[in-house]
C-alpha cells in the first residue's frame, strides 16, 4: 500500500517537521511512504517536489484574493478557522494523482 503525505514543506517549520517525522517513522516500519511538497529542504529521496510550473508560493496572493471575495459573504467568520479553499492548484492535483497513492494524508 502506497502512502503519500502532502505538505508545503518537509523539514522547515513545526507542522512540516511533524509530517516528515510521521513519514519517516512509517518508512522505518516498512511502509511504502512518500512525501510531496512545494518547497523541499531535505536531501531525502523519498520526498518529491511539486513540479516547477506549479509553484504554490506564487499562487498565494491569488488564492488570498479569491478567498477574501468569498469570505465577504460571511462577515462573522474567524479567519483562523474558516477557509473556503476556493482555489486548488490543478497541476499539483494532477501530479498527486500520477503518484497513484492508496492513501493521501494532507498536512
């Protein structure tokens, strides 16, 4: 069974390190675990980087603008806990699908 962990980073930042530790622990237990990130900082061959033509960092401004437009309809929302996720990077989704994982863990 192939397990894919999707994260923005692999070893920079607390959440990314946590995702990476889970990934590494699974590999040490013999699982077919892989990571897919937009910004790779490690030299780990089991971590794949998002294709250059779809760099998630470059879309953050567009995503924020689109989310803000949708959130205008919910004036009492708390931005920390509420995201419409209205913009999904299509190229990244296509790349994730090509990796043919049985389980995809979004971090």
